[in-house]
């Protein structure tokens, strides 16, 4: 079966690199499924899970925005932050979620609501990737 080379990179360095059969990402324009031979594409990414399939196994990587570059045989993801499921600290993600929810519930003028909402989305995404 044909495969794609996937590279997920952050400013801190590479997070994931492997040959996979299919990738699925959440772009700003909607959900994208990518198979070998896909047309070249560049798209901004939303906070979400990158789903990577190979040999009937699904691998999830939590990504917090960035850009996707697709070529017929390669997928490059340049993310602001990314973590594989096994590298996510669940306690830290749950604490971040709780803090963001508390900030949103206060709803005072001193709180940056957009920032709190993004923090909540990132925490929920990380918890979803580890299955919590």
C-alpha cells in the first residue's frame, strides 16, 4: 500500500515523523483527509487532533494551530505546539482546563476572554487525544 511521509515540527523541534497511509487534520476551512497522491495544498490549522492511520492503527497528535503543507508524497505540519498522546501530561492538561474554565466563569473586564477560550480549547484537545 502507498504511504505518505508525515513530519510534525514545532519551534522546539520535531514531534513526529513516520510513513502513514492516511492523515486527517482540522484546517481553518474544515476537515481535510489526505491520502498518497493528494494535490499540493497549504492551509492554516485549527486547534485539534491530527489523526494518522497506518496498518489499521490510529495515532493521534494534539496540535495547537500552525500550518499544513501537503505534497503528493509528503505532509509537513508546522505547529505552534504539538504532543503525541503518550507525551501529554494529563494532570497538567486537567489543571489548565480548570484554570481556563474558572477564568471564563469570572467574566470580568480584567480577563482576556479570547485567551481564556483558546487555553480551554487547547486543554480539551490534549485531553481528547489521550482519551480523557
